[in-house]
C-alpha cells in the first residue's frame, strides 16, 4: 500500500510538497464528497478544492473539538461496514466524543507509528514493554502496539499496572524499550533503584514518552527528562498525537522535535486570530490529516500550543519538526504583555532544588494582565518568597507572587480525590480563554 523506502520526509521540501499537495487535494475531495459536515462547510469552496495546495489551505475554514462534539455523526465519511475501531477522545465539556477509524485508517496508523518508532532507532531486535493504557477506549497504547509489532519488534502489553508488576515482567523478559508517560517511567526507574533491582534497568536503551513534553521553548531538556534519562541510562524520545488527527509525530535519534510526515498530514501553526504563523513562532497546532477515510478532518484545531523547527536535522530527514507542547490554548496567560503557560512555571519550579511541592493559580487582573501566584512548600529555609520569585525570574523573566504553605496542605490541593490526575494549575479567571 505504501512504499516505506521512499518516505517524503527524506525529500527536498519542494519535491515533498508537490506530492503532498496531490494527497491534500485527494483528501479534500474525499471529505467533501463523503462527509455531510464537509459537504456543507466546503460547499462555498467547491469550485476551488481541486486547486488548493498546502500554501492556500488557509482559505478553508478550521474546525475544533467543540464542533466535532456537536456534529460527530456528520463528520463521518465512511459507511458503517468499513468502521474497524472506535475510541473516545476527551471532549471540551468532560463528555468524551467517539472517533471512528476504518480498516484502512488502522493500517495508516500502524504505518505512521512504524516509521516514527524506526526513526528513534527501534528495530526488529527490540522488545518493548508498554506501560500505558491499551484499552478503555484510548488509542495511544494500541497505536504503539501496532507500530512496534508491524516493524517487527516484540511488544509486552502490561499496560497500566503497578511498578511492582512491571518490575516482575522486566525480570523475566529484559525489555530494551519502555513506552509510557515520562513521570511514570521515572517512578518505575526509581523504584528499581530503591528496591535493589537496578540490574533490571540495564537492558533498557530507549524510552518512548507519551503525554507530556520533554523539552522547553528553547528545546532544552526539562528537569524530568534529565532525571528520566539518568535513572535509566537511556535516551528519552517525545511523541505527540491525538485521537482526532490519527497522526503521531515522534522524535528521531537527534531528540530535537518530532518530524512531520508529509504524506500523513499538513501541519499549520495559527495565532489567536487564526492567521498562519511562520516557523519558530508559538501558536495553536492545526492539523489536516491526509489519507484518512472515516473522519477526514480539514484544519482541525488541536488546542495545543507549539511551534515548528526547520533547522537541519543531523538525521538527514528534510521535513520540519514539531516542538514540545507548551500548553493548552485555554491555559494561556498574559502577564504584562508576555504570553506564558502554566507548564513553564511548573517546570521552572521543578528545577529549583529545595522546592518540595508547588502549584500555580491565575486570577484576572484589573488591566489586561493576568495575576499569577505560585504556591510552594520548601525544604530549604533560605527559600523565602522573594528569593523564589527571583529564581523564577531567572528562567521566566517574570516576577510572580509567591506564597509558602506546608507540604501537606499543597498535596491536599494537588491530589483532590474527585479528580484522577494530580492538578497543579488552577484557573480562577472570570473568563478563562
Ligand atoms: Zn531528525
């Protein structure tokens, strides 16, 4: 179906673009002809669809999670008998939205994951332990499984499990690759060291990370990434994907952003007003997946904020790369004219030795500036609120208000029994974005 020896990411950008434009026009035709939603919204552009290119794609309207949740059935462009897999994506209102994939979409997904995982050095000789969810209507763990097994590696589907369970599996099977969320992979590594089982870490050379970014805005490794690579003595690679766009981007062995695959998606970065931004500038990631049958999105606004990188990559691939996800669009804060995301504060706090726990609160200001407060517990008494604010300024160029609280009070706030995940950002603005 696809020639894997001639991937467009190796071609000079102009040559790749010509091939991509042909795939884009085929995608637009399919969406217009088979999805009721696109028959309606692309109707005013019907005469021009066959002339659209990656450069003129911005003439067409965008769509987002909210619209998809409202009109899920209308997006469908494949008959029921072609549907092979249905997952749920997180909705905007807390109600998940079903996303359907056809049999060809699943093959495309396997292809996407296979070329991504090969790029970070995984081969048929590898054995990979998957520590993220493979079921519960999520796609990510299963997508990794498809990629690993179709490239010829062996997969161990231990999925969401305790560190003890993963350690027991590792003792029997000596995996060379671990797949999971960076925070969890770090805990697993630390567990092995703390329980005198360090030798189990020796077989591992590759960490494929999902969910959270590994780099900051300047492409420097985050503290969690350094800790992760050090506890495993292995390389950590970032991946980014979402269930709607059915496309994933994984870092190559150079670890400098996820290569785009021109045959699988057109990626744009948009500013707040929907204008396309040049390479290097931070905006919302907007993806038009190509060769997708069942739900063929056109210009899907992911809500994730990032930027593109076009500096030459040592691996030799010519495609631009997607940087780390810096935050969600609706978490964006404006502080005295500077745009900043909660993750930047949390990463800066995590890098300060002596800070035991912390969270960030944003409230609306009287002018157009948001007011950010950092709440921290410290193990080091020299870390006064003023000193912490100065240390944060060194990284963020902003002086947030800082208040100190005992660690148990902070932990109670972060680990609210009503929510499944620890929460370290509280948005108390009257009109959050
Ligand atoms: Zn590369």
